[in-house]
C-alpha cells in the first residue's frame, strides 16, 4: 500500500518548485532568473516573477509568474493565464496560479504526490506558452487545436512517475533522504489503481455529450435525467 501522509514528508514545496524548474531548464535548454522583489509589477506580494532566457544564445524569451498559495478571493484551482502575448519586440508573459499549502513557522509546506504532478503539469503549460513560435494570435499555441492543448503537459507530467525524476523531486523535510526504493515502486504500481473506472466515466460523459448535442437531443429536464439514469450505470458501472 501507499501511505499518502508519510509520502508528503518527502515533498517539501520549496524543494519541489526548485527541482521542477531545474528539470525544465535542463530539458528545454533554458535559464530561469528570478527577479528581485520590487523590480516588477505584481498583484500580490507572494507572486514571484522569473525571466526566461535561451541557454545557448542568452536571449530573453519571456517571463512567468508563480502565485502558489491560497488566499481570500483568489481563483480556487490550478491554472495558467496568458497575461501578455508575444510581439516582435518582447516575449510572452504568463502566470501559474495554484492553491498549494503554505509553510508555517513550525513546519514547511508539504505536498501530496498528486500536488507534485499538478505543479509539473501546469508548469508544462507555462513552457508551452513561452517557448511557442510566432507572435500575437498567430503563435503555435494560439493556433493549437483545442483538443491538443493539454497534450504537452499530459506527456510532461509522466516524468513525475519516473523513478529517476522522483528521486530528484523527493527529499525528506527533516533528514534530506530521498524516497525509499520500496515506496517508489509502490507509488508507481498504484498509479493505475481504478484507472479502468476513470476511463469508463470519461466514456460515459462523452456518450452523454454526443446524445445531448446529437440529432435527437432530450428537450426537457426529465428527459435529460432519464438519459443520465440510463447511460451512467450501463457504461460507468456505478
């Protein structure tokens, strides 16, 4: 089995963020330079800003913000937002918003592994936006087919299930030890638990969408509910 509470001790937020940025810099041959506080426009003191440069040429490519902790009135999920589009004279500016737990005076912020996957995934969207070619609404990102826009991040997040990457991302907040091999192997095996049920649910939702927007859609609330009651148990099995 996998003890999620115990595993959190190996994923302190600061280490996960720093290592994730290191991995992306190595993977994409980039340099990230954090700007000093007070040198950039920001909507909140917790937001951090980084300049992105091409490693080979040293040329600036764009900027990204990290706004990681929850607060009143903030967007409640993890997402990225395109703040400034790329032009002929400057790069894109993008922001990643998350709601990851903040550190306390007694203990650093510790992440569930799923939080680590989410952070890695969302940062993939940041890189997709900043590294894309073109300007304005003619970038490869802007022209990206809607059903493909998640694909780069979904591919990149699989790295967080690789033993070599997990060993780098994991560092116990007290001992600095990496995850034991036995725990790593259990986590990787548990990745696919209930994946069949998740797939059936997606098939059910797709079929429901096709029925609602098909040639003979339900026309009343009662008919929609009857459709749900028929499709859900027969496809998703729950």
